[in-house]
C-alpha cells in the first residue's frame, strides 16, 4: 500500500498532514507521490508523518521503499532518483545496469513502475537477442 493509499484509507488529506507535521506542502507532495527516495527524507519528517498516520518510522520507511522496487522476469530492480531524473538499477547476467527512465515529475511518477519495467524488459530482451544471434 502506498502512502497516498494509506492517507486515503485514513481520510487524511495532504493539506491537513502538511499542517499537522509542519512540513511544506510541496515536500509532503513529493514524498507522497514518490518523487523523493526514502533514504533522502529527513528523519524528522519521517517521524512526523509516521506519528500522524499511526506507524513507526521503520514501518513508514519500509512502506515508502516498496514503491521503489520492481521485478521483471525474476530480476529485481530498484528505482532511483538522481538530479530530478528517474533511473532503474538492476543486475542482469552478472552485470550491474543503471538505465535512465524519465524525468522525475508529476506525470512520470504516476507510471514510474511501468516505465521502469519497460526499460528493464527492453534491456533484458536486447541481451537475449544478442546471445541468440551470437550462436547462429
């Protein structure tokens, strides 16, 4: 369950949560919409959000981290944000791979898991095709 779904389930608006935690609405919006990696969120902000939704900091951190993990064809990938750009990192056939996915903005954050999955699928398919062609 995403933080957005938790807030909806608990009938807590982002505006009221921002007010209750003392966080800027824009920061909270970036956290809720997975535009900030959990490791980059200040501990005080995590504590404030967790307290308002009835979770421990660890539970909230784990919940937020799940939004950044995907799996395609038994290959686990991690979505990262670097300089306002989404990347997907994964290990395939012994090689560490990091591929750019999309600009980190409101539109791409909605579909980031799908976009990252496509990027992983493209990479894996290309490697399989190369391996197949090298045997011919």
